[in-house]
């Protein structure tokens, strides 16, 4: 139910129109307080435009919403409790990480004693005196998140925080977000890297072409998807027969990468193994798997 008291973000029928195109098209969703919420979709789905509306940087064409219980029409009421990292962080290259945060603390009238606390929180205290230009991309992103935390926010909004990072940098940011969740923050993190969001998010808002495809618990979305039984055999010539056995049992099946993928519940695995053995086929592997978030996304958008 929208506009619940437990929502850090609640939007209803929110739309942003540019000329003849709806960049964001009548979207409604909620982000519960105290959760990490993934805001996902391909580039151009409307994620950044939505975030800019939530931060009062862009005025909605139609619709309404609240952030931390305050209306979008009055961003001055909630922005003091929101930290945000939009696009890449901008810092002075020749200043250290500590010096950069102190400059921002002075500008924002935040306590300087928070600087080292935040550097420690994002895992940069041991590099506090190193110049920003010597930081890796992952370290730069973590410093940007530290800057977003300076106002002691209740809500942290991060727009593509892993964009351009190598696998090590992505892992750094992922671990940091998991760490921040333990502080009771609400985190809205946008990304087109669905595998990363799947690993950290409690809740999910899924966009495509400016529309909401899904919002709710990540676990609920994934467990609702039909699992797959995957069977392998040492004799590739048996694969077609395995497909036939599965099809005759009333299940969809196809050959994928020298294995048979059967859309079926885990309980089907035992009877399928028995049927294969009765047909003289010995299975070298039989496992069940649920679709990943990325596979689920493509499934939801396959007819679009």
C-alpha cells in the first residue's frame, strides 16, 4: 500500500515528460525504511531522472511522492536528512581524502570530527593522508559515499556507484553497502548490474522504458520464478532422448550448452532420474537452480 508510514520513499503516478517522450512514465513504488533497495534497469530506463526528481533537482510533470514523510514539492524539508552520490564524485586531486572531506564539512557546516569516523566507516582511514589523485576508482567511489554520509542522513541515494569499476572495485563498494545496512540507513542504489544488486538488496524497483515492471522484496520476486532442473550425461547423443522424456512428462525442456534444461520443480528431479535410468541413460549431473535476477529481468521483458 502506498504512502505507508514505514516508507522512506513513496511515489504515486510520477511522470517526467520531455517534449513528446515520457522519460518516467506514471510510476508508483515504495522503499521501506531501513532497507537496501535496488533501483535497476538498463541505461535509459529512467533511473537517473527519477532520482533527480526525488532530490528536487527536476520537477515532476505529474504525480506525487514523499521522501522521509515530506512531499516532493518541498525538498527543503527532507534534503537535510538525505545523502546522495550522483554520477562520479568530484574532489580536489591534490588534496588528501581527509582534506577533501574537511572542505566539504566546512562548506556544509558539518562537524569536522565526523571526517575520520567516516573514513574509517568506508575503509579509507589508512589512506586518509594520501592525495585523492592516487586513489583507485573504487577508493574514489568510497570517498564519494563518505561525503554523502557527512550530514548523518537517514536516506542514502547512490546513482550507479559501481559504474566503470573493475571487479575489485565493485566488490569494495558492495561490501561497503552491506556494512552501511547495519547502521539502520535506508539505501536506494541504482545500477544496471543486476548481479550486484541481487547480492545486496532487500527490496527492488525494476524499471524499463520509464515504467515500473516490479517493486517489492527481491526474495519474493526470485522465489516466484519457476526453477529449472539441469541434467547432463556423458553421452551427448542422449540429450535429445532426455528432452523427449521430460516433454512426455508434461514439462518444457531444451538443450543448453550440452545439458538439458527442464522447467520443473525440484521434486521432478528424482522421477526424471528414474525415467532416464529406465531408458538406459546414466546422468553425470542433476541439479536444480532458480533464475538469477538478470534472467528474471529478461524473462519479464521478453515480450516488450
